[in-house]
C-alpha cells in the first residue's frame, strides 16, 4: 500500500473540523492539521483524531501555510482537504491503483459546492480540483486561491480520482461571505502586483466581487482577464466567460453580452454557456434563439451549475412556449423540470387554466 497524508490548514473551524475528520477517520491516512491562529476549540478537537497538529504564524499567504503542512507530513503522497469539505464517496483501493499508474500526475477530486444564486436560493455547482500529488514534484503557489504547480513549472497532467466531497464554504451569512470576499480581494490584489498578466488572478478577483454583488467591479476584472491570452479549454476560463456574461446582464451591457455569441464554437459544449446565451437572447427578446440555446443545453453533458442542462433549462423552455400560447408544450416542459419550485407554480396555474387536474 502507498501511504497517503491528508494535510489541512485551519483557523477557528470548531463548527466543521470534527465532522470533517470523522469522515476521514475510517481511511488509513495520516492526518496533518496546521492551525494558523485559532481562538476557539479547533486544535482541541483536532487532537482527538491525530497527534500531528502544528502551529503556523499567519503571514497572509495560503501557499506558505499549505507548503508548511506538506513539510510536516511523513508520507510522500499528499491529499489536501479543507475543514468545510466533507467526504461523500471515496474508493481507497482504486486511488491506490491510480497513483501507481500516474506517479507524477495530479489527482483531481470532485467537489460539490453549496452556494446561493442572486435570489438567495440554494444552488449547487460542481468542479474538479487538483488535490492529490507526490510532494517530490509539486507544491503550492499563490497567496490566495493557491494552486498546485510542478516545482519545475512544466505543464502537469491530471487524472480523476474516485473521491467526492461536499463543500459548504459559501453557505455562511452575507456578513461572513462579504468579509471573506474582502480578505480574498486584498490578497488577490497583492498577487496582481506581482504578476499583472495572470488571467487566473483576474478571474478570482471577479468571482470575489460577485460574492459581494458588486457586478461593476467584477465586470472590470473579468474584462481585463479575458483580454489576456487565455486557454479556452481550461475550466476556470469557461467559468470566467459565463460569469462575465452575467455581469454584463447585471450591468445592462446587453449588446456587449450578445457579442459572446462570437465565442460559440469554443464554448458550445458547455451547458452553462448555452444557458447564459439563452438568458441573453431572452433579454433581447430574441425568443427563437433563446429557445434553441436552452434546448441545446438540455442535450449537453458538461456543466458546472446544477440545472443548466436540466430543470432550469426545461423551465425556461416552458416559459417561452407559454408566452407563445403553446400550453401543451409548456406543460410538458414544466413537468420535465420535476419539483423545481418555479415550474411547479407555473404548471399548477396552467393546469387550472386548462381544467386539468395535477
């Protein structure tokens, strides 16, 4: 068996750390916990699960803390987990096979994020995150939203691992989310001073401003980031295009948003982009084009946000058919949306109008 160390950095996580470590406890992993200045019971709870609990003086640098935790591990293979991430599924035997097969690559786990949309309704997004690697080849770089990079700065290869986690870091109060965003922005701006040509930093700045509902500032940073040389195949670039589009809608730059149809060929395999374009065309009252985008989204597998290729797209299709007076078609699509509350409401109204029982 190839031994693995789970490394995490923590601060004031007494509400999460016990549940997180309980989820990890059944597996044969060394647990390394680095505390960056807790004033609650975080360390006390961590010591119930592992003796490898260390202090690190916070220096406004997440990578420094991450790399310190890696130094404290006794194993070569490192798995990074945060306290607000809880294991849902993990196949240890298959992970062993994969790291034997790809000794110099990075393992990507599946992260399901709980967050809120602009109406404060619960929204789930999914992404792949690089978290499993051999410390001989990799370390962290970046003050904030730190990334795993090869020490020789060559391009790494990645493989998916059978590990999924539930991330609750964006479910706090608006006050806590705003404070988190302000901290992130401060550190990201420092990173930007060091590397003003890094589109990933512009992406994260835009996302942080969106967390504060400051769409004008978010637009500014997304716009600058996309003006740089970006790789359209990268996940964060796809996300940046979609977030940029919604910022354009929120700031009433509707014609500029419509120009995103010019990158259709590059992003048409992503349901989030198609769903965005459907919403843009709706704002422009180009309903036929909106309908085509939503229909294609329902046939597209790749997506980040829950519902962009299923219930949310079905709902919007139903709304368009209803607006055209095609009530049978609208009812069919509202039913396809399942228990999506907006569709349930419209379905009941239409069925009452047609005299059809639910």
